[in-house]
RNA sequence: UCGGGGAUCGUCUAAUGGCAGGACCGCAGACUCUGAAUCUGCUCAUCUAGGUUCGAAUCCUAGUCCCCGAACCA
């Protein structure tokens, strides 16, 4: 049983299940096979498959292959491999949008037959021109009103291959003046005389995404179709297609799929668009889709990132609708956390410096047995001889005060072996070329008989047995957090994202096969490249360095990103954009009744701002007038209307809520009379907006009548304080803010039917020491 | 310009009218045969202004800023 991570989507699903809208959960991951999957897709995969897992539902893997000129079978295979590698299994076979071309076409003919679609002969340019723009409505196509029979004939001719590419399209007949540009007669089918990787030459017309996607979902019985934020505007069209094809395929769309959008992953120091990734590959700025510098799943896999780390990362960053740019340090954290647990330890030096131990017998080798990992049984043999290689940066001639490594005259421990002391520096032309030192043979295994502890421990390898190996040091692909913020992203590429070094590795580790994780002690986590490693010729990729609180890598922007914004200067309103108040004022000028109502309310003592809001339209005025007739107290009425009812109706027109103006007036009268308290009134109003009914009857039914009985208040107060002894203690200790918690609890117990002031008083009474 | 979204520690994300919580990062300390890991502690946030309420991140009003949308791409 995995713990379910809550987010806005799980809330929606819970509500759907509770309301019976769906009885099962079916999601899908629908990539277009036109590129490799990247870590952004990994987030989506974890979401869709994770939801299916958490709700005992299903998740399909579906190739959205509706555009034959861009897609390729190789990508299909790569995508399957990546999803499986991430640890997910899809329901049944892999699906293909192209599997549904027949029913999609049938539905298109039905749309034409219903008069909901037509064949348009305008060219691309004309269609674009006639679509209008954000500020201008579109104009109807000259072919928009063609008779149905002719449209049907043309569509069939399109399908039969009678027209060359680009000569005509099938369009939905919606509204060329629609504020959502996607709804201005969107294209449904275009002609492409192209070979499709699955359907071959069967089709020469292919459906557009907005038409195909909802049908794919519906045909597969998807309940929750989850996509990214940029598709928000497409949702309206998604629903239109479903609404207008619901009878065409003999399917009831039950449950009808619904689209929900979440924020896609933005990750620092990399790029995530398929186009840019493709460009990096095609221009050979990286070595293919699986280059370990790439944010592709294939690249991360080859680098040595594990599926567990990626899944942890997906959990860590969560799912929401905020546009976000995730700190790449979070990914790095997940990688380290995972590798820390699993990686055996080994030693290699990247930049060797020789240390001759002058008191060690010439030609003698001691073989030490060390565990692959502290506390675990598996061991390895590590040779130790007269010449030792240490890391160049582990020696300093002029060490700082807190130096914990080697320097002249100082003793350090060689990890798992002996204590050594440096006695002399060997130079050539002023350059340090080696070190002379002595070893304490009584410290074998790293423990001194006398219990002394050297200041530091460093890693090392034996010079005569060390194995040459290629070390590939990977770093962030770009030098700035947002390489594609503006302009060209290529100049931001990090030239040091790959550094190749010739290192010296202990022999046991050098024999590890490709695809093995290891922590090179004090250096980082490494992965033997599964492609480049040959037997006896190891190539090691650095997955990620160890966290380093001592030295900071040069040339890298330090620490956490600080994207804090300067408080922006309020922009002077140069554009004469009309605000909502101005719209209302304008409408009042145009409509005498509104103006009259405004004057009338003002005369009744309603605050001008409130009067402005109440005279937004005639519907509101009529409602308010009816309320006024039932309860002639304009201030109270307007407060309840504006502050509570306005929020409760959630944008629905007044006519659609089961509460009319007169009843609303009666409701306010009831509260004003003191028979119902304000908090109870809020509950009551919420009930009336949802269910309708008579306020007095509802009050009685819900038990919301005011409790004047101070015994009851005190009893509830005592019960609450008894149930929250810790809080009561803290309150007495001075945490004033807890009073609200108590009031809330008492009010809840009394169903809001007590006066808050009385409750407060009772609490203070009881709580005073 | 129109339509649709969004705004909470530096970053990501909770809190659904009642104690602004967690994680990453950072800082300090403990421990350490890895300057790692581990452990402890600390710093740090509700876009602004009004209003409703005993009580507002949450409800109302006005404003500000950010993102997406005008491929025969998905």
C-alpha cells in the first residue's frame, strides 16, 4: 500500500468517486512519438500512473500519432522502454491514436451530417487572416454555408485522395466571433499524403489534436484526462467535440472524460522543449538523446540516475497549477539520497600525486580486506605498497588552520589502511611532482594502538596495482538557471558540462561491469557507463558529486537560486483600460432603471460602493428589490448579499440558485431579529443557496436556532477545554491566538447557534487561571 | 486588445473561516576511518489596498504582477 499524495487532482477524483460521477479511475499517458521523453514527462508519467495505482485504476500508454510527417517508430520503442524503466506498467497493449482513425472518421461524417462541420477550401494564409485575433472577430469562410450533402461528398473525396495536400480541410462549424480563438471553426482534418508508421498509406487525411484527443480518451474510457496548463484553452473544444459526437459512435460517453490541467515541470539549468532537445542532438552539441548531460530519461538513465530517484523527485515537487521553476538542487538531492543508500564504496584518484613511503619495504605489497560498504558483509581486496597515489588537492604546502588533509610534517589516515606522515616535497622546475613520507606500520586497518586520531582521512590507491580508467565528470548543461529566458539558449551552454579525466582506480572496482553504481569515496557517485565500458577498460560517469561543505566548485553559481523580485512599481495607467467599476458606470448611463436603482439605494443609505455593485444588472436589482420588500433594511441586506451570497453562488446567475430575493430578505430578517446568530446565519445561507427552502423551517430542521442558554454555552466550553488540555495550557502560558481555536470548537459543538461574544466570554471566564 | 489560468519562506508544496505546516537550500553545532552520511537546533513566507467576521492565506471589492492561447503541431 503506497501512501497517496494529496493534490488538487486527488481532490477532484475523491469528489467524483463520492458523487458517483465515476466508479473507477482511468488515466492515460499520451506522448507524441516525435522525440525522446524527458524528466518533465517523468513527472507526468508518475502522476498518471501513480493516480491509477493509488485508486486501483488503470493507466494506458498511448502514442498520439496523428501527424505522420513528424513521427517515427524508433521513438515509439524508446518511449516504451523509458516508461517501463521508470517502473510503470500500462494497462493492456500500447495504444495508438491511429488505431482509432476509423471511428474518428465516422464521427466526422456524422458531424457533417449534423451540420456541425464543413469542408473549407481557403488556403493556410486565408484561414489565418480570417480567424481574426485577440482584439478582432474572425470572418466566416465563403464555404461555411455549403449544403450538407456537398460537404459530405467533399469529405469523402478528401478521404479518397482526390485533393492534394493543403487544398482543403474539414472544419467544425462553431463561431467565428468566439472569444476563445480555438473555437473559431477549428480544423478537424487536414490532408497529408504521407506514409504513416502504422497505418501505412491507408489514410491521406489525418485528424488534428483537438479533434482526435477527446475521442481517443472517450474510446478508451478514460475518466480523467490530465494534461499541462497550456491546454487550458483547448478544454472548451475538447468538451465541444465530445458533446457533438456523443451519438455518432454509438457510445454514451459514460462516464464522459474530463480534462484537467497541471503545471508542467520547469527545471533550472536545462531546457525541456522537445524542439530544443532535438536541436542539441541534431547539431551534435551533445552525443545523442542519451547523452548523460541531457534531461532525457535515456540520458539520466545512462548517467546513472535511478528510477527510484526520479520517482522520489516527482513526489518531492508535487502537483499544482502554479507556474514553477524547480531548483535543480532538488533533483540532485533525490539522486544523492538514493545512491547514498545503494552504492558500494570504492577508491580512485582523479588527479594523482605520488607519495613514496620511505620506510616501507621495497617490492612488498600488503593486501587489505575492506567491506564494499561499511556494515555490510561483502568485501574486496585492496593492495597497499610503497608508492601510494593520493588526490593532488589533498596535499597543501601552506594549509589553512582547519586543514584536515596532508601537509608537510602532518599525519593523516589513508582510508582503511595506515597512518602516514609527509616528510618532504619533491620538485621539478618548481612544480611539486611527488611527496616523500613515512608510514606507521602499527596502524594497519586504520587504528592506532595508542588510540591517537589523525585530523583527517583521505582516499588513495596503490600506484603499482592501480588501473587506468576514464572518468567523465558531468555537470549542469547550462551555466544559467533559465537558458531560454530570452534569446538564443545555445550561448548559455556550459562548456564544462563534460570533462574527461584519466583516473587511477583500485583494481577490484575497475573490474565492476558496466551499469554499476559506486561511491568513489570523497569524490562522488559514479556509474560505469553501460555503453562505453569494455571489460578491463572501465569508463565511469559521475552521476553527482558529494555534497561539499568545504570547497565550492568554481564557476558555478552558488547555493540556492534567489529569484526574489524587486517590488514592482505600480504601472502608470497609460492604457485607457476600462475597469469593472467603469463598465458598471457605463451600463448605468445606458440603462435608466439601473441609474434609478442606484439613486434609490443611495437615498436609502446604502454605501456608494455597495450601491454600485448592486446595480450591476437588472437581475441583481430585481433580486435586491424583492429582498427589500421582505425586509426593509438596506445596509444589512447589502452586506449579506455582497459579502456572503456573492461568494456562495460562485459565479452562477441568480436565476439558477434556488433562493429568490424575497426569501433572501426573510433570511436577513431572521438574522437581524436575533433568532439566528451570524455564524449560524452563514451556515443557513449556504444551505439555502444549495437547497432552497424556507429560512425558518430550515433553521429548525438544521437546529440552528440561537442558544441563549448560558448553561449550554458553559457546558460546551468546558467540554472543549477538557478535550484540548494542551492548548488550554499553552493559552494560559500566553498563546493568545489559541482563543480562536476554542471559539471555533465551541461554536462547532453548538452548531454555530451561540453568540460568539458569549462564547468568548465563557472561555475567558474558564481560562483565567 | 479579448479569453483562460496563477500569485504562501530563496525554491517546491500544504493549510478548504480557527495554532501559516513540511521538504529542499542555507547557517550553526554534535558525531564521524568519507570535510559524505547521520543527528540536533536556527534563519525565512500569505502580491497590495479596502471590506465582511469574535476570528481571513481562505469570503467580498478594487488594483498589481506573472503565465498560456491567434500551426493544416501536440
